[in-house]
C-alpha cells in the first residue's frame, strides 16, 4: 500500500521520538523483580538500589508509575552541555558530534522525569542555546557558496531530527538552484558546433 504524497517526505518529529525510545538508559528500580522477558528483550533483574539497563520507553513507563528513578545520560549534565555549547560556538566551520538522538531523549526526559535531573530549568536553557547555535550554523551553511552553486551542504554530525527539519527546504532549494544552472549537455553541444 502506497502512502499518501504528504506522508512520503520522511519521518515526523513524533516518529523520531518514538524511534529514540528504543535507546537504552539506566534506571534505579524502586521495586524488586527477577528478569522480565518482553518482545524486545530480557530486562532485569530489578533490585534496588542497583541500576538496570532498559529501553527508554520502559523507563518512561516505570517512571510514570513511580516504579523507578531514571539515571540521566552522561551528556545530559550541566558541565557537559556547557562544554558542548562552548565547543559548538568556537567551531564555526563544523558541527560538534552529539549523541544521535540527543534532542528527542532530552526533551522526553525533561518532560517526564524532571525530578531525576539536576537543575532541569538550566538544562532546558542550555539545550535551547545549543539548538539555536546549531540552527544558526545551518542557516549560514545554506548561504555558503557550495549550496548557492547547487552542489552540496555539509551535514556531518547533524542529528536525524535536524536533518528532518532541514530536508523539505533543502530539497526544494537545491532543485531550484539546479534548474537555474545551465545544463552541461547543452554547453558541450555548443562547443562541438
């Protein structure tokens, strides 16, 4: 079955968040249980205060039921985000390497488990600043000579969500730029005649 035209462009941010929920994360369970077998794998044992690795979707479900504390990833700390932001600002030519789904995971954790994070309002602010710096770099990159000639845009280290946001504009802009550039076949035929 073919998808309607409006659904063929790519994944939505909600779909990317759904995919991000497959990433594993550490939790500290507030209950005791032996291993549990689910379709996606075997998780546990759950013995407080020992940490257990589970997919993000399971951690969120347990958190909503007040059955665990979520251990934030290392990159979701104030010092680490400040260093990433500083590095991103200093390196105007390229994007810093970030965890693949950092935007989606950080948003979900800030929404569902802010009490498990240290200074969630500061984290939210740092993530917003980091996102704005990266978006400014994308805008500058779109004005670069390579893009203006319709040839390329450097997208190394962009996250899937950033690429999804950029794709509709980029595809349309590149097709317009290529239509404005003279065809090489026509140039070669003129040279032969």
